[in-house]
């Protein structure tokens, strides 16, 4: 399980108070579950050795969010998973950018 504790702490702080928070080591990283639903995750991209986020955003705003800096289709199994995005470091390095992605994940989480 390879992931940045620093990035995990940054995400953890943003998720406090958003519901029942549970952390699970899976998919090669750390997944944050909010109210028993997968919300956001952190791991290390095996190709680039860089931190990345996994954000569950759903299908409604998927195409729009895919155009944001650092955003790309989540292709974990060899087939893109609709409704999930990988965010590379240039998309979450600033506090505002990380806030943006965590907020999108929480918005979708509330719809489930």
C-alpha cells in the first residue's frame, strides 16, 4: 500500500464533520468512506511515482470535471470507470484545488 500520509492528512482534515468517516486500505492506497460510501482516495501512481487522488464525482458533471487541470479518467482495471476520476498533483497541490475536489466528492456522496 503506497500513499502519502501528508496527502491523506490533508484529505482527512477536509472530511471531518462530513458524516461517518471510515478509512480503508484498498486499491493500492487509502480510501475514505463517508457514510459507508466510497468518496475519495489517495495512492501513488505506479507509472509516475507521484501522489494522486481518486475522486468519486458521479456521471452528471463527469465530462465538465474531466476538463479540469490534473483530471483524467480513472483507469484502474484497464477500463475507465465512469463517475470516478484520478487527479494528478497539478490538480490538487494548492489548498483551494484540493478543497474543490473534496467538495465535488462530498456533493456526490450526499446524492447516494
